[in-house]
């Protein structure tokens, strides 16, 4: 898949192509490699507690809800929790169910001064397939990356 420099360059190209206000966008396999290769890299799983408990967790990820469960109201403490657990100079990758909330989290973190934010495209479960099911066409789980049942 390439070395760290090549993966981050590709992610940066995606950010430029899509006009993203953060450093880049990574596929799940790319994000896993970056997490393993970049010293101090952090994966922030911004799904809800219910998703962590019932769908699955990524061992070693920092868990901070972007939307609070139940009710799915925005988490007003997201940035405070992020600052408490993650160095703003770290390479930080955000992951949610399918890439939407993590995009919002990456935008917020970049605007708050985190210098190297990335969104994990496809998220944990990926988009829905023709039958309306997730996990069959993309996502962290689909790619066989490490996770455990909640």
C-alpha cells in the first residue's frame, strides 16, 4: 500500500480535491497503516456509546461521542474531551459509522487548532448495500481490521 509519506500525500490530495478544511481523508486500511506507522498517531472513534457497546470497538482507539446517546444531541464537551486526551500536535484520525460524523469532528478539531486531522472514509461499518445493510461494501470491519465485539 505504500509508505507513510505516500499514504499521507494521497490523503492530502483527497482533501484538496474535495475542499476539506483538514489535512486529509484516509480509507480504513490506510488509516490502520498510518496508526501503526506514525509515532503518536491517534484514532478517535466518535460514534455513540451504544455503537461501541452493541456494534463493536476498536482496541486502542480513543472513544469520544460526537453525538450523545440516547437522543443523538451534539456533545458540547467533545472538544474539551479531545483536548484532555489528545495532543493538538498529534496526527489525529476520526472515525464514525460511515464517515459523516467523523468529517464534522475533523472539521471542528482543525478549527480548534489541532494541526493534523484526518477523516476515515467509510467509517466503521461503511455505506448501506442494496438490501439496506451495513458492513458488506466498506468500512473498518469489512476490511478485516482489528475490532472486538462490544
